[in-house]
């Protein structure tokens, strides 16, 4: 059995909540989208870059981060991570070496 690097485990200091989209009928034939918590885990959050972009006629600050966690199969693009009041949209998730030990996610935090 492969040993996990203890120093990598020690860097996973953020308790993040995984949220999945949920559609609820709006009574008019459409649906409203909200998010529901489906799990929580410890992870490492690393700053990568930031940019300002215009969205819906207003400037927003977008921070890009890398999130590293123990491997789990239910994390993918379309879901999001919550760190207290902060929200991170998952853009990509991958198992870097195919061993199902770690999962690396690229996420974006949008700050209006």
C-alpha cells in the first residue's frame, strides 16, 4: 500500500463544503437553480492569479485558485466549493497521476 506524504496532508488546512446544483420547479414550467451541500473535506487552497473582467455591465474581480484534496469521485465542473461566505466555481477536476490518492481542482472565486 502506498504511503501518503505527511507534509502534503499537513497543508490541507481548509474545511471546504462541496455543493451541487439543484433545480426546483418555479410553477411556470421552468426551474430555479440553487445549491445544496453534499459533502465536506479538508483541502489546500492556493492562489494562482486574478483578473478584473466585465460581466453584466459591471466589473468583477476573478481569483483563480488550485484546490488539492484527497481523491473523491463526486467532484466535477458544475459544482462549487464553499469556504464560509466565499464561493468557488469548479472549472476542472483531475487526478494528476491516476492513483486515486489526490484530486486537483481549478476553481474561480468571483468577487463583485
